[in-house]
C-alpha cells in the first residue's frame, strides 16, 4: 500500500465520521502518600471525578476508532494540602500513539508539570468552559488533553493539530488573570504558556513539520521499509536542529527529547554508519543530558 493510500486510510478512521465514541483512553492515578490525614476518601473521590471528567467528555467532533484511540496516563502526586480543599501537586502526562501496521505504540508526550495547584471539594462536579476560566484543575487537565490531541493530529497530517492548539491557546488566554502559576509568560521560560507559544510560533514551524515527518513518514513506514522510515526520522532530527539553532533552549525541544530519547537510541542502532554518527551528533547537541544513551548509536555493530 503506497503512502497516499495509507494516509487516506488513516484519515478515514480519524476524521470521517462524527460519533459519541471517545477519542482517548486515559488512566488516572492520584497519589497522596505525603499527606497526613485520617480520612483518605477525598483522594479516592478526586481520582474518580478526574477519571470521569477526562474519559466521559467528548473532546473533538471526530470519530477515532478503538484501534487509533490515544492511550494516556495522568499521574497526580499530591505534595501539599494547605487547606481542606486546596492541593499542590505534580502532574505527569504520558500519551502514546499506535504505529501503523504494528503492535508498537510510540510515546507522543511524556512531561511533568510541577506548577499544579487546585481546589477540589467532595461531591462538587468538575466543570470546564472553553470560553472562561472556571477551575484550575479542569483548565490544566483540558490543556494537556488538547495538547495531546494537537500532537496526535500533527503526527497524522501535516499541521493537522491546529484546531486543538487553538483551544490550548484559548485556555492560556482565559487563565491570565487566575491566581495560579504556570500560565504566564513572565514566570519562567518553561511553563504551559511557553509550550503553546513555541508550538504556534511561525518561526518554529519546522518543529511541527518534524512531528509529522517523524511519525507519519518515519515510524509508520518502518513496517514496509525500515531504511525509508529511518531516513525520515533522521530528516525530522535535522528539522529540529534548525529550530534549535534558531533559538537554543526552547521547551518544545527539551520536551521532544524527554519523550523520544530511548526510542531514538534504538532506532539508530541500525542503518548506515554515517547516518548513525550524524544522528548521534544531532542528539548530543540538542539533548546533551542523555548523551550516554546515544552512545549505542555508533557502538552497536
């Protein structure tokens, strides 16, 4: 099956039909080992409420078949409880995308948000309104759902995630007057504000092109032709290098390599020696903290 036909098949499953089927399968875990309390039912209710909010809501107008559904994990670690209904936490998001003609799922996003404070009360429904800020809990959760959907659709079609990134931007805009960290440009260069700013910044369009090249032209082609797939993964790395050289230190680059370092190291244990050496050079430049992982790119016979 050629690339054009396969693309049409994928689009058929992703975009063709409107339905009430859910697009995501999100596993939710709430841990509160650091919190001293005799009544821990609030954390059980919190996990249940978040799970229902994420999995029972229709996030797009599209049908995504069960085979194409995005698998995600939202792990919330409560670190502090200033008052009975206020919580400080970290949120780790992991989302995976199935690879065409394969049982393998590739991680789209693996990120820890450390600016996560929210209010939660037993019995109070979780509400989210796209047009206004109502809750930091649901705004943060929705932000990462739409971010994951943007990455998913960018991986399927060139620049396909735009409608979902626009929703992320709306959430950011609505949160500017909220008394919570993580939403504002001046706080630091690596928060929720800057993630979407980087993604939507036309100066860094090569990042989104790289997502498509990496998945659709790279990993999805591995089943039929490993060399073609590997070559396109390398082209994605070259696109990311262009973004890096334009402005080192962007959070989208560090997020990419936090998510893909192990996979990249494995992909380039095969292929031509020159490509493997060049891939290692780019990875070491863009992701020096994981240089030890990339050694096997050139060490493997």
